[in-house]
């Protein structure tokens, strides 16, 4: 049984060394920068919510950053879906 799928990892710990067929990894392209921007937005929202909780900012700030948190969560999901789709399409053409 010779299945040449470019797998170089261990079957017991597959996350340590996944197959490398193309250059669309998690640290490649504009996806990395988009996720970094989303991460910064989430951290900013958390900081504002902590400041509101400790009474350094008014409650209006919490209501102002709530839509930002919702949009950031939705965008991270949408970007991840597009990233997976691009990897699937790229993987199909590489075979």
C-alpha cells in the first residue's frame, strides 16, 4: 500500500508536521494581516470593557465597542472560511 500524499508527519501527532504541498500556510499572504487587525480590535475591545468595569470609562463606551466586537468575530469567521476555500482550490489544482 503506497499512498504518496506528501505526508511527512507522525500519525500519533499529526499537528506537529502537516503535509506541505503549497505556500498557503497560516502565515502567508494578506490573511495574516487581516487576522492581526482583528486581533488588535478584540484586544482593544477587551481593554475598553475592563476600563468600563473598573469605572474609568462610562458605560457608553461599552455600548460603543460592542458592535466592533461583533463585527470582528464575524469577520474572523468569514476570513477563515475564505482561507479554507482558497486552500482547497489551490490543493485541487496542485494534484
